[in-house]
C-alpha cells in the first residue's frame, strides 16, 4: 500500500502534504455540493446549478493541476 501511494504521489508530482490538501479541499467541496444536491432533490428550485457547478470546478481544477505538473 505504501509503495502504491508513493507511486501515485510521484506520478502526480506532489508531496504528501500537497496531495492531502488538494484531496481534502476537493472532498469537502463534494460534500457541500452533495448536500446542496440532496436539498435540490427535495425542493428543485433550490440550488439548481449545484451539480453542474461541481463538475465544472472539479474538471477545471484537475485539468489545471495536470497541466501544471506536466
């Protein structure tokens, strides 16, 4: 497991701390968006763009990160 984790960090050109912060912040954003989407499921007029905004932000963040480390 440690060997695979170190390989993942190396492939992404990230330190453990940098990877932790990147993943942690995105995880919190997903939890927030998930909460909004559950509310949206119950009352459709609330947070109508929560899902699409999340996907857009995640795609941009991961794409920008990938372009940055290459």
